[in-house]
C-alpha cells in the first residue's frame, strides 16, 4: 500500500480530535493537559507531512520551534497546576468554578 | 462721537470691581467698599466727561457682533452694543450719580455688618447689570441684563439670608419677576418673528415703513413686552414682591427698589414705545393708574417706615407707567428722574433713622426725632415735600407734567385718579413725617437716638439738593429732545415758570398736596397711636392687610400651582419613571440576568464553546 499525504493528515486529524475530546470530556487537569499536548503534536504531524510532500524544509523547522516552545510551556503549565493543587487541594475542574459570578 | 471708550469703561468697571472683590479682597471690608465706590464714581465722572464732549443730543450706537446665525441680512444677528442718546445718557447719570451717593452712604450704613465686602460686590454686580439695561441697543442684550438685574436684586434682598423672612422675600421677588420676564421673552420672540430684527432702531424702522408688521405684532405683542415692565416695575397684579423686598438692607431699597431697578420697566417702555398701539397704551395707562391708587391706599395704613416708602414707590411707579400709557414718555422719564432723587433720599433718610433707632422700623416707636437728628430731619423734609409735589421742589414739576398729560389726552378719569393719589401721597408722607419727627418720644430708643455719621449724611444732603432743584435743571429739555420732534430748549427761568403755562393741572396738584398735608397735620400732630382705624373701620383693616392680595394669591395661584405640581409629580413618578424608564431599565436588567447564566465558570464548557466557534468560523471561511 502506498502511504500518501491523506493518510498522514487523517492520523493527524484523529489525534487532534482525540486530544480535543480529552480536553472537553476529562475532569482531571493533568489529563486535560496531556490531551492538549496531543493536539499540539497532531498539528506537528500535519506540518511535517506537508513539509515532506511539498519537498520543503520550512514545516520541519517550524516543528522544531513548536517542540522547544511546548517544552517550556509544559514546565510553566505543570508548575501552575502544582501551585493550584497546593492551594485548593484538588485538580478537578468541577471544583475550580470561581470564574462564575 | 468723541471718547467712544468711556461708556464701555463705565459699563465694565463695576463688573471688574465685583470680580476683584469676590476673588481677592473679600477679607478686607473697607478695601472692598472703596473698590466698589471707586468704580461707580469713576463711572459717573466718565459719563459726565462723555456728555461734556458730545452733548445730550447725540443719537448713535456702537456695537460688536456677538451672535450671528444664518446669512447677514435675513438671519438672526445679535449685537452687543451701546445705544447712546438722551434717554440712555440721562439714565446713566441717574444710575451712576444716585447710585454713587448710595454706595458712599452704604459705607457708613453697612459698617457694622460682617459681610460688608460681599455687600459691595453684589452692589457692583447690580450696577453693571443696570447700566447694561440702560445702554443695550437690542432686545436680547436688554433681556440678558434684565435677568442679571433680577439675579442681583435676588442676592441683595436675601443679603441677610439667615433671616427666613429675607430669604422668602428674595424668592418671592425673583419668582414674580420671572413671571413677568416670561411674557417679555414671548414678546421678544413675537417682535423677532414680525420684524426680523431685534435691534431697537431696526425694529422701529421696520414698523415705520411697513404697517403690516405693526398689524401682525398687534396689541398682544405690545402687552407681552409690557409684562416684563409689569414684573420689574411691580405693576398690578405683579406688585406683591416690592414691599416684601424691603427685607434687604436699606441702601438696597434705595438703590434697587426705588431709584433704578424698578425704574427699568418704565425705561424699557419708553425705549420701546414705538411697539405699542393705541389699545396697548390704554391698557398700560389703566394698569398704571390702578396700581398707583391701590398702593397709595395701602400706604396710608402701614406702620413700618420702609414699607410706607415702598408702597409710595409702587404708587409713583404706577404714575410713570400711566404717563407712558397716556403717550407721554417725556413726563414719565421726567418723573422717573426726579423720583430717583427724592425717593432714594427718603429711603436713605429712613435708613439713617433706622440706624439712629438701633434697627427699629415701627414708626409708632419713634417720635420727636427732629431735635436728635437734624440733618436727617431737614433732608427728609425736602424729600417729603418733593414727593408730595409742593413747588418748587422737583416732584411738583414732574407730577404736574403727568397731570397735564392726562388732561391733554382728555382722560378725565385717570386725571381724577392721579389728583386723588397726589392727595393721598401727601397725606401718608406727612403722616410718616409727623409721627417720626414730631410729637413725643414713643419709646426709649427714640429718646436715645443719635445723628448718623458724616459719610451717611453727606449723600443725604447731595440728594436733597437735587430733590429740591431737579425740576428746573434741564431734565425736561433732555428728554424732550429725545421724544418731541420740534422741541425748544428752555432756559432755567422758563423751566421754573413752566407749570404756570398750564395752570389747571398745577393748581389741582397743589390743592391735592395742600389738602393731604393739612389732613395729616390735623390728624397726626401729637398722637401716640393711629386715630385712623377708628374712623375708617373695615377699610383701614383692609388697607393695613394690603387688601389681602397675598392671601388671595396664596388661595388661588399658589394652590393651583401646588395642584399642578402634584399632578405632574404623579405623572413623573408613575408614568415617566415607572413605565417608560422602568421598561428600559427592567429590560436591560432581565437580559443581563439571562446572559449571566451562560457564564458557568466551567473551564471545559468554555473550551467546548471555543472549539465550536472555531468550527463555525472554519465552516464559514472554507465550507463554501
């Protein structure tokens, strides 16, 4: 079987949808966070495949940047979640509704 | 025209002085007083210089455009200008001259008052406004100054605002004046719509060249304008505020409520005489005559020294208005001028008595003051003789000219009224005179009365001189040149003998004065209480209670007004606020509450909606 661009994109779309589903459905902040990372990587996969099939390196360079920034972002996000847990003794989104009037 | 700057300076110096006092010298009482006195005396000198250079017979305008709407010939053009002719120049002399004497007098009168500086600031503001009325060359400018005069009168009547009666009197004066001013404003609008001009000269020309305009203006336009004069000059039925205005300090009564402001109405009638047709003049004449009779009757039974003079002022204003109505602006202005002299004199002398009596105003507490206060006594006598119309004092000349005007117009009813009022005037004036200055001391304060200081008696003497000789120093000549086309200038001797040419009115006036003085003498020489109520019975009570006009207004107009106010309150509270505003407010509130439910505070709901939004945007962008 010849693997084409559409296959990669389908995988990327499935990954993205799974991540989105996780963000919307799951209750634990850590899991939501992981789902977010999944969506990020779905985008990365799409970029890499476009880059490969267009015979250009721009997309792959961009992916490196995204991975770097994502690493920094994960560090900050995890720190925030830990800080939040310490303050509220919970990491469940149902308990974090102080934005409600 | 030489020295055009002088009238401008005269007009604006008092307002500068008022501003300077209010902003800088409010703490320094005597400095403030001197600034104010300086401004008005300088104005008087500048007016004299201006008249010396140009004479009385000029008739010019100097103006700057203040407001212009639309194209130049057809649109609304309002100037800020000065009209300089015999009429306004004489009035300037009165305002700055008599006003100056009163300013100087106030320096002594207000000496013990802790708000002396504030008093002089207001006095200067008033002088500015009054000069503005006198000098304006169009209706709008006059109306603005007209209102300013109302405001400064309000401030000065309520000068002792901690007294409730003074605060009430100030309000009453202001409201009653506003009532008249409303008519005045409507009249101005009518003039504008009929003549498309608001400049006095412009309107006069328009009326002269086109009878159609005069017709469209009609009687109503004239009477609406007269409403303004009715308020300011306190004519029936708006006369009720003037006696109450005596709650203000006595110099204020002399300056505003005798010599100048109340004369503004008469002045305005003379200035706009061309607007009135025969019917309007008739109404004006009868209102004036009725006011003068009514006020003279009330004055007979008053016991407060200032109120008696106040009602006398009302009565004399009625005289002037009647003279205008009898198409005699010259006698009206003549009487206005002499009245300014002798009535200011009477008020200031009364003020001197009040100070001497330590703020006692009831004449039945006084008595035998002629020995204790000789200067006040003699100057008061001059004023009283002038007011009663005894020749050769100034009042007799002007009063005779009004009587002669009534005869000339063959209005025998008003002539009779005027003669009767002249007798009453002499009667109540000398009733006051005998009770206050003759007989026995009726209280301890009267025995300990003392003469006022020089700063108060000097203005009295100056005014007394003019009250005595005002009849033949050329006032008639000057006004004559304004109103009478072929006018001959008379020498002083001719002016002294002028009444003899018209012997009928002169004899009538003289007889009336003699009868009045004689009756007053026989009734009031050496009495300790008023013998009149016993003789007149119910009439005296009615006179004493001012013919119940205050009570009548209270029961009718004020009640009706309160009723309308209640209805309006209900409409405002339930319809406007409850229904109209309530609907808008309630609607907004409801929508807000509904939209608030969207804010769940749940992170994932937000994320889901966010994604949904992106999906919708993507569909809209890419889907088609």
